[in-house]
């Protein structure tokens, strides 16, 4: 008996499964929405744009079906090789998807970036259905909301539209029920208890990067890469060592902070979240190194796990 047989032996005949791409501009709430849909945190969240850099898979499983949500980096005009990588990753995620969720910020009228995003999705969608997810619907006044909704709906032909708040959950259940109904009949591709295709080394690095983004300003969050050098379990303690890479000496000084105050704060916040994720003690050791202009150097980007070429 194969693993597929084990996963699917007791599934109902009308079991559904499929791939849903979540697309949107930077800072529109993609990661917040996917974390809510999955029921736990699998993607880092920050009020700063361009938080997500890699394609991330969130896996929702119930008796009814299994949905693979792909969180894509925000589509934007790239200014360096890392930006080009992020946009290419987002664009290639449209391949072989069963549904596209186009997430838009309905708290404001569409801007040039929204129109560019809609044009990109229209160009790449093929015959894939598009559902508009009009996020942040709890923010504008009712009369302003109605105008903004119509303006966003006019951006691209779509199959359905939902008003939601990814932050507080308003409208999410109704949207999710619709998504499940649109999935084709199919098997379960991952075990029921798996919620992501990312391993804990990657997740640990992302948690550290999130805390850096939340605690620093200006160019610092976008100049940082985090690499986990070691991840071992010893005597019921998870020992994690990671290196924080920045592009300039001044950035290194900011990350460390006066008397090491900033790096201690980042480490403390990251350790607390990792202990909750791992349900156990964590010893976290952080180092900061300068890797000059890594975002514009293809070889350095590959070393840090960012592939420029299209993924298979």
C-alpha cells in the first residue's frame, strides 16, 4: 500500500483538493489572510511592504477537502535583483493553479499599482477563475466603501467578489466556503496534520526576520537576510544559531544597537515565538555580518536561497 492510499483510504467520494494562489500588492494582507485560513501562523506578518520574499505553501485539511494556498511575494516594480526574484516568483505561482484570489485594499480607491497588478493577473491567468478579495472593508465609511468596491470590481473580469477583513475575520468564512466549492474533486496530497511545506529551519529564519522588520525602520528591514546555521535538539532544548546579514556596516550597528540592546530584543521576541511553535525551550544564538550589496548579487542571493530562474 502506498502513502497515497494511506492518506486517501477513508476520504469521502466527493473529497475536493486544489491549489489557490493568493496574489496582491505588497502589504495588502496576504500573509494575514493565509494564516487565518490555515488556523495558525505559517507566514510572517509585518506592517511593512514586501515582507514575503519566497513562495510559501499553506495547507488546509478537513474531511471535506484539502486546499493548498500559495502565498506569493507582492507584485511590484523591482528595484534590484531581489525585487526581480520576488516578482518572478509571484508570476510563476500562477501556473497550474485552480483558483486565483486577487487581494485588494478596499479602504482606498485603486491606484496605479492596483491597475498594474490587475493587468498582470489578467495576462497570466489563462482560463483560471479569479475571485476578488476586497480586504480592509472595516476601515472606510459606508458611502466611501461602496464607491471603492465598484472601482476595484472594474479593474478585472472576475467570477466572484467578497468583502472581508483578514485581520478580524469578517467575511472570511463565507469566502472560504465558496473557495472549497470551486475546488475539483481530488485526493489528499499531504498528511492531515501538515500545514506548510517549509521546514523549521526556514520558519525559524523567517521568525527572526519578522522581528527585525517589526523593530527597525527605513531601509534596514529590506536589507536583511537571515540564515540558520544550526538547528539541534539537546536535552529537551532546541538550540538554534542564525546569522543576520546586512549590506552595510552602519546597518550592522543598528541591528546590534547600543550595548547590544536591539539584538537582545530581537532575539527575545523570536525565541518566545519559536518556543510556542515548538512547544519547548529554545536557545537562540544570533550573529550579525555584513554581506555587501547582496540584494544585487545573483551569486550571493543563490547562496541565501533566492533562485533567480523560474522554478520547475
